[in-house]
């Protein structure tokens, strides 16, 4: 049964991935058709075509490898300097440029001269190229709102889940108290699992991060703790807050790896509940996730050595190790195979697909060919050149020839392919697991 649920989880993720790809390409397709650009093909996936149908002038299809997609637009690049679409050269770099230019015209038909991508104004080309990753962003925001406001997210509450028996520095916890270890303030004060803390040292508390901050700032103080006991009766307890070595927290309250601080210690573990965010809280959380996503993207080159050692030497995968589509699908299978409530499984899938769509947006917006951001940068540069020429009353420089950047695009694509292959290998031989 567990294997069946694992396979089901993988299939659900693949379906979500295919929808995300199709949604991305739909953004390109709809805006291209809106501006009169002819689109011969709309494909989800790469490799061999396993299904296709033609509607009007566009062939719609599904290919065998579900890790990408594309639409073909006529005239992605302008003709060469001599006005010809196709010419040959003995230079390998020049051949790359000419081959790319020729490929963008290979399905040119009579009457298509005014339906070429490069003939559209720069702002229209920006819209067409932004529409794909923009659709991923829209989908990510919609899914995050559904998760944060509808399904809800797990949050530490003010209810005590467990009272620690003794004061032990972080990283040295064991199943039993070491000899000579002092009892925790919570234990001495009489706090018990199921009690809910209402006020700490005269301050009314509203959430656990607030309470945690107050405790850490109260080292050495004698404080009153107002509680609602597990049987519903109110009460006030007194505690002498001790000093302990604890994990350092970042501005979002997340423990910082291998960093500790000396702070006040009460000795409780909070219970976890489901919190439904407001609209403001949801967008604030998305802002934090966006910042984290940008940082993660910038840190990708530094993850290569860890991935290499994970594949070659079998070294443990870091918690922040990059995960590709294969790894994400495996995580989806792992979650479905766990004995978890359906809402938690749904929450995981929604969060994973939403974050994947957001990272697809960020990745595709990098100003590098062959990514959408590279074409956007080319259109913006053309707009700047033409505007400057008009202001300075110089001849129109014409369209910017993005095809001249194709040698660089091949290098960038090669780097992406190698990195993707390394991540895929790590996801297969040494996958990230959920405990």
C-alpha cells in the first residue's frame, strides 16, 4: 500500500508540473497571438511527440520528457546585416548565429512577413516574453494565498506541548538528564503539558515568537506567568528564568545552523496548531519567501561542490541542497506514503508546487539567453538604442540582433544542462529525504 501511495504522490506531482509548464507556455502563446505573431507549435515537454493535434495554424502537443516546454514563433531573430535570412560561414561561432536565424524562419510562409516576432515593437516583445514567467508568478501567488488563507499553515502556539526536565545546552540533549543538571524553570514552576500561557512578566502574549523573545530577554529574572491550565482553570505561576546556550535565530525566528547564543531559558516545547493568515500576513510571508528565493538563486553556484560530493562520495545532502524535478517528485511520493492527515499532504503539495512556480519565474527572468529574461533584455536594449537615436536625431539603428548572442546562449545552456544533470544524479543516487 505504501508503494502504491508513493507512486500516486509522484504522479500527482508530475501532473502539477505539466500544468505549470502548460500554464507558462500559454502565457507566451496567448500574448503572441494577441499581437498577431504566428505560432506554428505549442508543446509541453521535450523529445518525441506522444500526442498532438492541430487547431487553426498551431499544432498543440505533448512530448515524452515532461521537464519543460516551448512555443515556436516565426521570426524570433531579424535577418542578417545583408538582409538575407540564411547564409553560410566557415566560422563555428558564425554558424551558430546563422543556424539560429535560419531556424526561426524555417516555417515561414507567404504572407508571414508582417507576422514576425522581431517586427513587433519592443514593448510588445517584452510582454510576450514576460507573459510566460508572469503566468508562473500568478499561479504561485494564487497557490500561496490558497495555502496561507484557506488550508492554513502550522504554527507554534502558546499551549505547552512538553516541559523539559532539566537545563541542557543546545546540541547536548539526551533522553535522560545528565548528572547534576538543574531542573528547568518551567518544571520548577509547575507548568504542565496542555497549559496555555496568557501573559509573561506582566506582558499579554499573542503568539509564540513574542513569548519566545520575552523569555530569551529575561535571563536571571523572577517572573510571573499567567496561564490557563489544561482543565480550563486560570492560574499564575512564578519562575526564575535560567541562562542557557540556545540556537541563534534569524529575523524570521528560524534557527541559524551552527550558531548559538546565551539567553533566557524556560524549558518548554510549544504545541503546533493550524493558523489561517490574513491577506496582509500572506503577502508579508510571500515577501519573505521571495527574498529567500532570490538568495537561493544567487547561492546556486556555491552548491555545486556539495552536489558533486553527494553523487561521487555519497556525502550527506545538505538541508538547503538544490532539488530538481526528479527530487521534488520523490519528495511528493514520500509525503503521500507517510501516515499523515490529508490536509497536511495537500498543504505540502500546494507549497511545493507554488514555490516551484515562483522559482521558475525568478530563473526565467535572469537576463541571459536562451531564457525569457535574455529576450526581454534584448528588447529593452533595442528600445534604449532607438530612443537615444531619436533624441540625438541620428538614423534608426534598427532591431537589435539577438541572434549575435547565440554563442553565449549555447554556453549558458550548456552550464544549465550540466547543473541540471548533476542535480538529477544527486536526486537519484542520494536523494533528499523528509523525516
